[in-house]
C-alpha cells in the first residue's frame, strides 16, 4: 500500500513539474509573439511611410511628364496628331489579330 502511495505521489510530482514547464513554455511563447507583433507594427508603419513617399514621388514624376508632353504638343501640334494617329492604327491592327 505504501508503495502505491509513493508511486501516486511521484506521478503527481511529475505531473506538476510537466505542467509548470508547459506553463513556462506558454509564457515564453506569449512574450515572443508579443515582441513579434510589436516588430510587425513598427515595420508596417515604416513601410506605410515609405510607400506614401514613393507615391508622392511617382505623382510628381507623372505631373512633370504630363507638363513636358503638353509643351511638346503645343509646340508641334501636327507631329502630335500624326503620332497619335499612327499609334491608333497600330493598336487597331494588333487588336484585330
């Protein structure tokens, strides 16, 4: 009978030890996930800022190209018409195939 009690006590001690280690592992995983989430949020904020800056630069470049194209069209209206006509003809032929 004493042997059964000792075995039962040993099993309970082992179960408590395992439960404690599992709890420690869960706590560590929670801390790691929290740190990972913080890094993701920080990186997301940096990425959002960089994308915003890139979008502004792209818009500025597109505006400059539009301004240059408008100047060229005003300076050479007949050439602009000829280029537009040629592009239209080529596009039509490509789409018919």
